[in-house]
């Protein structure tokens, strides 16, 4: 049983369309996937009726808890009004933020226009990877990595944070759309933030945590899964595949060997064989 419940597409900052991503997953023998674009869920509607692979609806909401926290939602109604309203608000605020970042570039003598940035963006979720692509096209930098190190990274000179919703609100939006909320990649959160958040997950209404993630070590996965079992939370697995933006990460198709992971996947409605 191979499952990948964390995939990005051109609806946010992934390199490939939902159809291309689903086709790649099928070629790799993955049996169930979820499309989890940043602050966007409509990619699922393009691929949902596939006879050869099980496809779950999904989203990865950007939220705030002592800094940035990502909240995955599964089995959501992608046409839910409150969810769509939230997606549209985020889309507008991302454009405002890009304007602010362009202003910073100007202060450093780099002329970048909103049109140049928009040209790199395939969906409605304008993000730093698109700014990085525009900088590459202009020859300001030669790689995404350089763009983030010199200009766009959290501590770099042109970084502007995004407007984010409180983590409790993110969970409520997902549950309001009929879905379940899962804390994304807890293993890459600063330890102090995880220590503070972990005891509150049940109170916020989280259903599970993404214990299995491409950036978690085997030891981290074991630790997170034990924590989930002890806390009455389920676990999920995902690669966080983006395509070219994260060249080291492939659609992995987690081999679901762990009994608790299989139990959790069944709980999500995945047909485990
Ligand atoms: P944004 O949503 O605009 O804040 O951009 C976040 C996205 O930028 C992440 O999902 C990653 O795809 C990408 N990203 C963040 N940090 C880096 C980095 N250091 N190198 C490459 N990509 C990054
Ligand atoms: Zn991303
Ligand atoms: Fe994330
Ligand atoms: Fe992601």
C-alpha cells in the first residue's frame, strides 16, 4: 500500500498540473493521493473522478501559531462558501504582499514589476517561488536557492510575511467544510513551538498530525507516531512534492507498513489493501 497525501500543483507553487501529478503518482504505483495546494483546493475538482487511483480532496492552509504553521485539510467540500471566501481573501492578500516585496527590491536597486511576477504564477496563489522564478528570468539570480538565500528567505532582506489566520480559525474553516484537520510536518517546526502546540492540538480540534513527511527522519517519525497514539490523534503521510521548487523531493508513495498509519488511512476513507 503506497499513499501520498501531500502534493502541490500549479494551483499553488507546484510545477505540474493536478492531472500531471496524478499521472506521475499512478506511474509510481501510488494507490491513493491528496492534492494539498497552499490556500487553494480547486485542483481536486479537475481530477476527482479517476478510476485507477483514489483521490482525496485537500488543502494546506497557512496559519499562525508563534510563527507560521501549516494546517492540512482532508475530505473537504471544495465548494464550501466560507472556505472559498477564505481562499479568495488569501489570494488578494498575497498580491498585496508581492507589491510590498517589489518595493523592497526597488530599495535595493532591482526593478521588478508585478506583471513579471504574475507571469510566473499559474494559479491564484502568488508566492515567493514565483518571485524567485521572475528573478531568475531577469538574471538577478541563477537558482531558486540563491533567490531565497539573498532576498526571499525568512531572514533575507526583501522578505515580507504573509497575512495568516490564527491556527484555531484554520481548523474551524476545514471542519466547517466537512473535513478533518492535520498538522503538517510538525518535525520541521522549531522545537519550542512544537512543545507549546502539541498539548493543545486536541483542544483546537485537530484530527491528526503528519508524522510521515519527506523531511522527517526515521527517529522523528517514530517519536511523532508514539506521541499521536498517546494523544488520541491519527497520523498521515505525505511527500510535500512541489516539482522543480524542491528537486530532492519526489512523489514517494509512503509504504504504509505501520499498523497505526494503516488504521488512520482507513479512518480517512482510504481503501487499504
Ligand atoms: P510563500 O507561501 O509565498 O511564503 O512561499 C512559501 C513557499 O516557498 C514554500 O512552500 C516553498 O515552496 C518555498 N520556499 C520557502 N523557503 C524556501 C527556500 N529556502 N528555498 C526554496 N524554496 C523555499
Ligand atoms: Zn509550497
Ligand atoms: Fe507546508
Ligand atoms: Fe506543502
